[in-house]
């Protein structure tokens, strides 16, 4: 989680200096979602499909700080040779796509293939609450429940789609929508790493065993702008949510001294990667 936080902060700084190509959507504040869910997967066989806000997902899956930052800087040494950028990344069983909702039907197809091959692998799609405005996800909820596909849809409900609050664009209760199609749904505090992990582990084990789709709905909040600097939220709202910073919650559980040592190592590691890419001397 500390590596993700410092990587994202470095990317925002690099963007402000004109050193990144394209856009960049950070997940600052949502680190517990990525770490909690992906730590419960079997990375050797499960398939993960991320979205436009996927740096934390990629880092948790691969631990490849250098490959990610180099990719977003457009360098050939990036994980995709510098051509995928922030939103279109692939490594092993990890994929991402910047198109809203695109990963959900793709994951359904992957889950169908795994089921036909009698595999016990599951496929996972990460989406945000804004994606509930895309019709294709409801078509996929229907067919995945009908065909009993081993897939997990993880919703990172950070309360905003770009700059529009969820309550201004969605009627009703979002986590109830998948239930209409027969999905089981688990609603979790996405800021609490331990709660996310334990729930994800239970849910993933069940999807793998029963070959049925499930939705894991994580209530979270992003502290940084939607992308780069476009942020119209009040400082008071952001500060109020920062009182439940997932890193602070972890620090309170494991102790300040242990946390600070981990955090310093993470910062040093990220700084070393940036320095190397910038051609600076260590």
C-alpha cells in the first residue's frame, strides 16, 4: 500500500513537470481495495482485468514499480514498451482497459473459457461506480448469472465519476442492482484492508468452488483528482474522508514504528526508480 501511494504521488509530480505521456488516473486513497482483493487471488492462474484507475491493481499483482512508471513515461523499458501508457497494460494474467465497462464482458468470456476447460481459475473485473451507467455491464450480469460463470466483479465505489457525485447520476442503491440477476453481493468498507482481504478471500473461495458470479462492493474514496488536476470537490469533504486514510488505519493496527520503517523503504524504492528513469545519480 505504501509503494502504491508513493508511486501515485510520484506520477502526479512527473505529470506536473510535463514528463508523462497521455493522462494519468491515480488511486490515492483506494490502496486497500487493490491490496486486499488481489492478495486473495491465485496469481498463477486467476485472470485480472483492471480499468482506467488501475496502477494500484498492477503494482499489487506484479510489484513492478519500474515497469509501470517507465510505461507511463513512454519509455521502451516500460511493461508494454511505452505504448500502452497508464490505461492499457498487460503482463501475464493482468490486463487493463481505459474504456468504461469494457472489462466486464471480456471477463465473462474468459470465465466461460475457463469453465469449458474445467479449470478452477476465476476471472476478476474491477469497475467504479460511474460504470453503472454503461448498459453492457447489465447484459453481462444477466448472461454470467444465467450461465453460472466463475467471475468476480469488484466495485470500487469512490463516490464520484470524474467530477460528478454518485447521488447526482444514479437512482436507487447501486449494490442492489446485480442482485436482480441472481448475483450474490458482499458490501465492505473499502478503506479497511483487513476487512477487504478477509471478505475477498471468502468470496473468491466460494466463486472458485461453486462456479457462480459474485459482486464485491467496496465503499472507498479517492483523495487525489480524477485525473491530474481536475477536482471540484470541497477541501472539507476530502479532509473528512482522509480521517479514514487506509494507510493510517493499517499504521494504527501494526504500530507506528513498524509502519514507518515499511513506509520509508517504499519511498526510497520509488524514488530510486524515478531517479534512474530521470538519469539522476543515486
